[in-house]
C-alpha cells in the first residue's frame, strides 16, 4: 500500500468535521453502483434526523449484519450524487490492504446523534 504524504491540520480544522453516531435502520442493495455497495438509512436522533448513505462494505457485511448497527459518520459534508442516489453522510471505516472496509463503530451503545470528540 502506497503511503500518502501526511498533512498537518490544526485543532480548529478538526473541530469543523462533524462526526456523529447513528443507527442503521434500513439496508438495501445498490445494483446501480459501479463498485458493490449498499444503500443505508441511518437514524442520527432528533437534531440531525434520518440520513442516507452509500457504503462499499459488501465484502465483510451482510444486510442482516448491518441492521441496527451503530456507525460513526461525517454529517456535515455536502450531499454527493452517486449514480441515481444522493448520499447525505459519509460512514467511516478502515480500508485494509485487500480493499475490504471495517466499519468504525462504538465499543458500546450510545445515544444516536452524539458527537465524536
């Protein structure tokens, strides 16, 4: 795996990124995606609400595995058009050398909408 140049950011830069916890409440196939992916519907609680995301996580996760799973997502990116689908948040994970993604998840349940600090 090629190493990327590290870019320093300030604390102020980091504070701009809104990372929140949400629970996946619906998972559907995304056959129109160029790379295998799911369409996720995620509940981020009252303040943020229900958001949609596309995630290329089909290698390690089934739809059944993902349902009711809490995930950490960037909630303040602008929506991104992916094929015929509008992704509203970016679900975070760790990409392994073989391309498989392991989701970033809390080690115990927390309230939907809480911000990562």
